[in-house]
C-alpha cells in the first residue's frame, strides 16, 4: 500500500507502531521518534536523519536511498 509522507506521519502520530507492506517513496522523518516501531516488508526512500529508531525492526524491508545520518539505531534490527 503506497502512502504519502503526510499519511505516514498521521499514522505515526496516532501511535501506530507496526507497519506491514507499506511504501513511502519520498519525504523526511528528520528528528522523529520511531522507537519500537516494526516495519515488515516495507519500501522506503526517506530521510531518517537525527530520528530515534531505538529498538526498531526492519524485517524484509527495502531501505533504498534512505539517509540515516546521526539517527539513533541503538538495538535496532
């Protein structure tokens, strides 16, 4: 299911932590808190710089051209 960055942000802000089969092709999640999120078979081309991804899981996901500069990936898989 393809989402815009704004649709994806709405789900995150509503507290959703598990995402399966979504595709977000452009946008920025700079400085977002994505701690504890699980991304299963997702496709992203996003800017995650300075985001918190502590304890997050990317399972069979495609992270093409993502930027993780200064992102906190502590205990992420």
